[in-house]
C-alpha cells in the first residue's frame, strides 16, 4: 500500500512539473547591441539586407598596374524589422591573378536617417599601392559648419586602412590636404604623410582650405565660429617647401567664410554676404568688393 501511494505521488509530481514547464517563458541572454543600434545586432541586420536585396555594382576601379580591382556593391533599402529599413554597402578588393576577393570595407545604413553615409571609390595611387575611398558618399553630417568630406586610404602591402580626414586634392594630383582636429596634414598620394602642422591660431576653429595653383602652398581660414561663420577670421598661408606658416591677415568685420586661389599673385575671400574681397601677396593689400 505504501509503495503504491509513493508511485502515485511521484506521477502526480512529474505531471505538475510538465505543466509548469509548458507554461514557462524562457528568457535567453543576448549580447548587447552596439550603441545606437538595437537588436537584432549589426551583423544580423547586414545578413538580412544581403538576403533580401539584389546587389548593384556602383563602381569599379582597376589599379594602374592591372593587379587589383575594387568593386562597390550597394544593397538597397529593405525592411529588416517592424518599422525599420536598412541598406548595406560593400567594397570588395579582387586580385587579378588569383581571383581572390576580400571585403575591404562595409557599411550598414539606416534608411531615412540624417547625416553622411555610403561607400564610394575615389582613386588609386599611381604606384598601385594605395586605394582611396570615402564612407560619406551622400549627405552631410548633422548640424552646420564647414564639411570637407571623408577620405580613407587602404594599403595593399600592409592591408591597413587609415582615415585621412577631409580635404582637397592638389591641382597636380600628387597630394591631399586634410584636417584632423586642430592639425593640418599633407599626404603624398604615392607615399603617405609628409607634413603635419598645428593650425596657427589654436583658439580659433579651423575652416576651409584651398591649394595654390602650383600645388606648393595652402591658404586656410580660421574663425571664432563656423556655425554660422562669425567673429574674428584669421587667414593663414602654409608653404610646403619649408613648412612655414604665415598669418596673412585678421578680420572681424567682415567675417570671411570661404576662399579661392586661382592666380599665383592673389586670393579671393568671401564674406558672410558672399561678396568677394581680394588679397594681394606682394602688396599685402586687401581690396574690398
């Protein structure tokens, strides 16, 4: 009698346990999503976009020696979650001899968002060592102020990628001038960094910069505020031959917001009303509109 009672009790307890387990909701710990990106995580979202969108080739860039080929693939916006759409860009590096393909860079994008985004190729160095590209193909960053774009450089020898900052290429095509915080950096396209200088007036905000027609000098602006352009403006020249910086002039009325350098002897400075002033290097005279 006792054994039978114990067996019945055990069956009853097992039955209760089955019912209890069936009614439970299991919570599985998940890896926190990166800042600014909710679950599912970035890799999962990128995989979803690739699975649901047909890629289109947005550019192809062959190295001068014919050994490398870079292709830009764009996976357009698709629904990846409730009330959420994403796109995905990929930069692929192909080796001509072996046909081996490597993902040089990729970017997951939130559709309908603000800011600058999108991968695009720019150019190869003439010696085929460096490939230059941007991760800001479209749009501009939130807010206002001077925006010089974004340039990155991939080294086929070291497989390293360096963010150069933003700035213009020299007229002769051999150099790039970029800003990195309060520093100006000059890059030789075939070699790498050749000059790094702190801006002349660290208390003023770095503004636009422009190359000389012969690619041997730069002029850049600094001002109290670039958003909007206001306050004091410093106009500075940097000569590449000796790395010397020269303060050409300062002005508070007007505030200059942009600069052009089309002839060797003078530059044009544009004030907050878009009127052109001329500065002559020889006479050091500033001529109003």
